[in-house]
C-alpha cells in the first residue's frame, strides 16, 4: 500500500471561523455547540476517491491535505491512504482518505476500498467527456451497492483551470448531480480553487448523530497485495497530459 505523507494535525476551517485558512469562498461559519473552553469532538469518517485515470484524484487529495501541487503526480497503484481534518466549529471531522487507482485493470479492487465508506468523491476532468461518462458509472455503482442515505457522494469536475478546453458544461454536470441527489463542485487541484470547499461541504453533509463509519471497514490487505500497491508510475496530474 502506498501511503501519502500525513499532514500535520491541522484542521481546515471555512473562512469566517477562528483559525480559518484555505482558498474556499467566504461563507458563514457554523454555530459552535459546546461549552466555552471545551475542545470540539473529533469524528472519524472513511472517504474514498473514485474516477478514471489522470483526472487528478491524487492531486486533489495532496492539495487538500498539504496545500501542494505537483504537475506530474505518481499514478496510484491499488490505493493510497492519508488523513486530513475539517473544522466545522461544533466538531472536527477527520477524514480517513482512500485514493483509488483509476486504471481499468484495478477497477475490481474498488469495492474493497469503498465498502463501509461514509463519503465518496467521484472525480472527472472537465476537458475530457469520456471521464464524465466514467464518473456517472462510478456514481451508479456506488448508489446501487449503498443505501443513498448512508453515503455522501460528491461529484468533482476537476481541472477547472482548463476551461478553454472544456468538454463538459458546468450546467450539465450540475443537472446530473441534482437528479441523483449528490453534491457537485468544479475544482482545480492546480490553483486550489474549490478544493477545500469540496471537502468542507462533504463534512457538513455527514450526519453527526449516527455511529461513525469504521475507517477500515471491509478492508484488509495481505502482504502480497500491500507490496503490489506500493509501486507507481508517472502521469499528468493537472494541466495538459
């Protein structure tokens, strides 16, 4: 299993909250439902990223967790794991993030990673219509194996910085998201636009009163699988491939 370098224990806060940082749009903060001086409760949720190869899944995670961008990011083999937190004010949501490989030959492994997930980010490249069709397939698969009320799904139209090469209109993707009851944002891992906002919206949509999902539910790797998951190759993460 290839593991990302863990980010420091800092929680992203939406601008407007104490200690807020990031590039998300300035929106109202949520009320803090705790007594003065009391530390916010930390809730752990498993989140999985799905989508075709070269749409920028790994770049989104690295931008969110480390606020960094690499033009050429190692292609994920099997899955990669890292954590990052979002401060909602009333609580802190700590995401246990599984970034899955987009290559078709690894698709059969996907259920092992999204099983038991509380949230999923399905990513496509706005300059690649085929990747949008692939994203629809992932959404259909997720909604067919999970109760819609049990998993928060967000559709991310990545590589917004390639607007001049757009093949998927924003309105079309928004309509699809509305019809399927999922979140939608266009993002750019390269510029950072809407990346923090994406994960904030997911965190805000997660029910906070139910039992947390086990971040490792349904997931086991034997040593052979773990060794295979540690290899990597190079692919374009943002901008032109």
